[in-house]
């Protein structure tokens, strides 16, 4: 059960403000507390409970060693998500969602490898052997790849889950994750459909203060999961290994049988 302190923090961050009542999605009705001045107000006790549930699940995913891909391309969320996901050492998409990011992951990995290849060219001197025009073209390609895919360069396999800010805006990401049965965690406002999401966090996905509050909370849970994983690994490494008893040789076994 959510405590009053938690709910007060969500209230101060403006997490409870939904969209205009005429823009609502009826499937969000269970999470709406009331209507005020033509705006829906979310039930923060339900938000807090759902947030706790999402954090616990994300913590387990992080502890298992799988990556959680953070997705937020709207202006007010980009910097927040880039910072918080970066602190948690998780991949993120804050520019345009590349079509086929999940469903055509092999092609995306090829693009990331191309970026790595360009970096290698610069290190081994191959880049300097190119003409000025070719160097300029390569630099432009590298900058474009870095902008769109730089934050996922370490993601060598499909993520264990997605965390999305504004599911209506990121509907392509939602569809791709659904197709591959990848769990979706998301901030869901009153104008969005919660039925597409595995872990719904009913919240204001427009105000930067609200986004920061929710993203900070889930990223802290992810960091806890990673710390838990590290502690378990350290404990396993320091644990004394059991040594198996030496086997008797065939001759020794025969002698002991004869003595008996």
C-alpha cells in the first residue's frame, strides 16, 4: 500500500494532472480520481502502487543481467531520460525511433558496427588516407549514427524490457515490443490506452517535473538491481570452492578389497 509521503511527492511533482476530459481514453477510467476544470485528475494512490510494482519488476530484470531500453523522444523528456538511463548504465533512445529497432535488430547492429569501424579507421590511420571529400562524408555518417544509435552501442542483444514515456507518441516502439513479447513499462497519461502496456504507471507524461520524478524513481530501482547482481557475483567469487575427494586408483581399490 502506498504511503502518504510517497503520494505527497507525486502530488508536488504534478504527476496527478491528466489531459483535457474531451481527449481521454475510456480505458484509463480505473485510474482517474475526478475531473476538475475540464481536466482529469489521476488517483495518486493507484499511481504510487503501480510505480512500486513496476520498480520491483525492473529491479529483478536488472539483477538478472538483462538491459532495459528507455524510450522518450519528446522534447521535455529527452534530457531527463538520457541522464537517468545513462546513470543506470542502460541504453536509451531520445531521438527518432529507428523503424525495426527491435523487429529488425540485426540491421540496427550492422549500423552500430559501421560506427565502430569508422572509429577503428581513425585509430589505425586509414581515415587519413582518404580524400578530403571522403573524410567529410565519413564524418557526417558517423555523426548521424552517433545521434541516432550512439546510446545503444553497447546493446548487443534485444533488451529484457522497455520503459516508455508517452505510449501514444512512441506507438511504433510499443507495437515492436508487443510483437516480440518484450515487457513494456510506461508512463501512461489519460489520453493513452493502458491495455497495450504490461506495467502501467498512470501519470502526467507532459510536465518535465512529473517525468523526472517517475524516471528518477525507476532508474534508482534499476541501479539497486545492478548493485544486487554485483553483490551476488562478489559473494560467489569469494565463496570457498569445494574440492572433490581424490579417487582411488584401480590397484588401491583392489588391495583394499583383498584386505577386507
